[in-house]
C-alpha cells in the first residue's frame, strides 16, 4: 500500500537525519587550521607546487644542447 | 500488517514534522561552529608564486571523446576509456600504447587501474563493470579473459578498486553505489541514499579508514561507511549535478566539482562546506577535480575546455590552462604528484607538469 511505503520511507529519512544530527563536530576555525597545517607540512614534497628540476621529472624532456 | 511497528502516535504527518525539526537542528548545529572562513584563517599563509605548467605529452589514439582515465601505481602507466568503446593502456613517459581493448558497448564512462597494475576495470552503458587482466603478451586477446563483476540496472558512472585487486566499488545511474568481490562477482554491500543518478565516487586515503564519498544528480555529496552501508554524512550545497568528488590528501575533507560551475571544499570534521572556488567569468560546469600532493592546489577540468588551478586555502585562482579543443572530461594527478593527466572530448589526453 502506498501509505505503508510512504511511512517506511519517512521513517528512514528520520532515522538517517538522527544519525547525521548526532555526529560530533569541530569548529571551522580549528578544521581550517588543520587543513593549513597539512598543506604546510607537505608543501616541500609537492612537485606540482614547488616544481622539480627538469632532470628529475620524467615528463619534462631533457633536451641536450647541440653545438653545431 | 499494514502499519507494523508504528508507535502509538506515529503517523506520516508526525514523521514529516520530526524530519523537518531534525533538518533545522542539523543546520543550527553546523551554524554554531561556523566561526570563521577558511580563506580568512589562511590570510597569513604565503601567497603562491607564478605557475609554469605546460602540456608535456599528448596521447592520441582514441577515435572519440575520452570519458575517463586512471593512473597506475607505477606512476607512468595510464588507462583511459572512450565513447568509441575502446579502453587503452598507455605508457605516459613515451606516449606509446601498450594495450587496447574494445568493449561491447559504446560510452565507456568509467575505468580504473588495479593496485597491482595487473588489471583494469571498466564499464558504462552496458550497466556492468568488467575486469580485464593485463597480459605481458601484447598479442594476447585481452577480451577473452574478461570477467564481469558488477551488475547495475543503469549505466556505470564510476569504478574504483579498493586497497587490493579483490574488491571494486561502483556507482551507477541507478542511484546506488555497490561494493563487489572481483573473484566471485558477489555483491558485498550496497549503498542507498541518493535520489538520482550517482555520477562519481572516491575512496578515503587508506590511513583514514573504510569510507568513501559519492556525488550525484541530486546535488548531494554523501559519505558512506563501507562496512555497514550507512550514509554517515550528507552535504547539499551545490546547485546542480555533482560530477566529481575527490578526498583531500589528509582524508579530513573532500572537494567536489559541479555543473553549477563551482568547486567546493567540504570539511568532514566541521561537517560543512568551508570554501567555494568560483568566478563570475566561469560559467561552464566542472567535470573533474583533483588535488596536488600537499592539498594546496586544486585542479578543475571544465566544460569550457580549460583547466583552472585553485589555491585551496586562499580560495583564489592561481592559473588557467589552455590546450584542449573540447570539454575536459576527466583529470587525475599522478600517484607521486609529479604531473597530472587530463582527458577530453577532443579525443586526446594531455600530461601536464
């Protein structure tokens, strides 16, 4: 019966919302600080961020100089 | 029989009221913790310098739109799939093709490399996800060893191996995601909660545990517990279909790209959107997003043929990359972060570094 389905569905929605409402959250300022700290810690080893010398990046072609 | 287990005062009306109350409570709880914006907190971070990223390789060989690609863990091989039904494995260093498989369907919308590098998975309009072991013998017919793993009731939009070659996670136009055992083809877990096509998924980095995020045409991004099948968090701030989701490298956040022309960053512990990457001049949808290794850069492939590079912390655009001659449909950073690959409706893939 459609009523039973609607009730079952509505109950599922309520259950789901209860789960979501009940989780623990932290402040945005704290979350942001942690995202920043992760970036900072790993910045030096991020090749696309700091760039790697041509000799170490397999995608950057090492073109030898040809003296004519 | 008709209304089993209903409490004495429970009716459809009371359940609906309760659901509205809970939604309001959820918004209030999230708002209470909204004490700052990410870009404000990041004001003191040093600004990024000039960016020189160029196309280093162009992979030509597909006969039609490239729809999806994935890197091998060896950081040099790539698998790509196309509307023409072909799945190609490339050596990105040399731009040579190593394997090619013709699928029985067109629009192969999803492909993934196995962690071992010994197999690839793909699927699309056939509603299935199939695994092809890669043979060292170039003459061997790969299609003969094909193994059908997943069966959905609508198109396959994305697939990903979990930490091993043994399990595959899929998302589908049928509105569900599912976890499958590769060997037996058995359905291990299904994930219900999206109210429309699921378009993308991404697994949390292994250190953070057994969760994954999915995005769909219902404008929602859902975070799931892989073991229980439960949706643990849901985010609804995009204004249109979510085409791509990708975890931040620490696992504490994820980015999404949408047809609403924005990319957004959602922090899992603050349980809310913490940044929007947009510009008035950007009006075309984002098809795919990925982070650089440190999480500082977000690369977005757009339907206006460009790739925009965003400073994740400051919220500003750092660079715009031109080169593709049609929509960018897929984009992934290599496993060691030295380059990223983009695939396009212009039939090519480009490696940028």
